C-alpha cells in the first residue's frame, strides 16, 4: 500500500491507496448507475481489496494503457469530421 501526501493550505493530508492493472470486461447500466466490471490478474490483486466490505466506496483514477504499457493519450480515439 502506498501513501500519497496532499497539501491543503498549511495542512498535509496523507491518503492510503492501492493500485493495480485491470482489463474492462463489461459495462452496463441499471437503476443505480453505470456498472463497470474489471478483471484483475490473480497475482495483481491487492490483499487490502479482499479485506474491504462489499459496498465500500473508493475514489477511482483510471488511465487507459497501450499494448506496450504506456499511457494512451487518446489521440487515436478522436475522429475528425
């Protein structure tokens, strides 16, 4: 688990976080919102994730990766009209 420091004025707030690589395997909508299913390789699942209760809330940051593992800047997804 990593600890990220954030500064709010003169106050420093340390936030624990987990990170892992995942593949989007499905996406659907229901009355509660959009559900995204991510598949994580068994060796990459953070132990902390198993310990958290179902219904736990998370702040999520996702970066799409290219095949070589570098961040995708999205230029290939934009179509000019």
